C-alpha cells in the first residue's frame, strides 16, 4: 500500500472528465474485443446503464439479461449506431449463454429501495438474487471482472466473495463493489458549494456504500476550497443521504436510477481501460483489502489488466474524518458479516 492518495487524485483524469465516456473518440479497430454483460438490464438502472454501455467504444459485444422484457430493451438499444453488438437474453435458461465469454459483468439486478424500506428488507430480497447470479458467473465466466451494483453493496460483495470461494473461482482482484455514485455526488455537491468547475473536481470517498459508512474525504478534495467546518459537515451528511434524497423526491415511485446508471457506466469504463492496459486508471471501489482491519473497504484503487492493480492507503485525514471512520466501523463490519453469514447458509 502506498500513502499516495493525493498524487493519485492529481494523476487521475478519467473521473474528473467522466462525461467523456460518452463521446471519446477511440478507433474501434484498435480496441480489443470485449464482452460486457448486464444482469438486470430491463430494470430502472439496467436500461439506462445498457444504453450508456452501448455508447462505449471499448465494448464490442453487449449482452443484456433479465428474467423478462430483455428482448425489447435489447432491440431498442441495438438501433443506436455505435460499435457494440447487442444481444438480449431472458429467463434462467438463457443466463449461461448471456454470461459465456464475458470480460466484465455488471450486476444492477434486484429491487430498488422504497420509502419505509429497511436495509434488512432490501437485504433479504436482493441477497438471494445476487447469490444465484454469482453461482452462474462462477460456472460460465469465472475469470470476468464483476461490478456489483445491487444493494446493499456492503453485504452483496461479501456474499459474492463467499459464493466464488465455495466454487473455487474467487479472485479478490476482480470483485468490485460500485461506490462511484458516492464519488459523483460528493464531487457535484462540493463543486456547487465551492463554486468550482465541476469537471476539475476530485473527491475520494471511502468506507462503504450506505449511510454513515460512506465517508467523503473533503480534506483531500482538489482543487482545495476554503469551506467552513459547518459546510464540510453538511456536505458529508448530504453525500451520505443522497440515496434517501432521491427516494423521497420521487415520492415512493423510484430510487436513484439515472445517476446510478451513469456512475455504473463510469466504473465499467474504468475497468475496461484497466483490462486494456491503459495507465493511471483510478477509481474508488469497495474491495477486499488490508487498508483497515475490516475485510472489505472502499478505497482509491488503481485498475489494471488483472482487475485491482493497487489499493491506496487512506492518506492524511482531518479530525472530523477520523471520527467518521471510527463511527462507520461497527456498522460496516455488521453488514459484511451479514453477507458472509447469508452466503454460508
């Protein structure tokens, strides 16, 4: 581990110009053949995510899977005049075909959070879905890079690790919990409050992907801004409660789907760049690590041809962030243990 968080933030340009994923001009003939599979492609996150992946020139084949309605989504997306060849798959009998040969598997499958729904409610439904999908991944594409979006990520990533471990296919370097939405929110809120050009802003977010386990490190944000402690605490709270803000704004009719799809596309793009050997590809992600005593922790990660190439230490923390780190530990550990326990049952 290297205590080079600030250097990494300065050298990483992919995140600060995230929208470029939709328009960057790669020569398709120079790009390796890469298959990306989206599991849960007909859902609220899956549909816009599928469209965004169709716009990514690093993808050559795009497989869209869900239990139903995927042929229509695939037909719709396939009409976009970009490189990826799109195929839709529906039902458990077609899951294996959807996964075979995949380089990256993105999993937004599951139910969204609704007003009044507890994390336990969400866990009990989505944990079973994730477990069954990971069993199929271990059989049909055990070497794929996995991007876990299905909530609660603090538990679904440990579930996936146990499923793969039991199947003999676990590779900690290739299992990622997608926490990019926390980073996207932190950047947006920070840039707005500090009146900075949003494309130039970087904010690392560590910990987990729910409530107080989300810890934005505004002390390491670039460019620096002279914000008061009161503003920093308010920005931290808003970043932690970003999902609830959207759920309440949609009045029970949805959760964060469009912003999550965007964040998922950004992280998948980073994984593809890493697989293709592009240098200095950095993102925050919930991965197995020794950065803390917790078995999984969201940290700044450099991506490479094998998935995780390097995990960075937390770097210098402000006193407020040190307090937040101590507060999140027991809740994050409990979520991790719940996931492991469920997978072992």
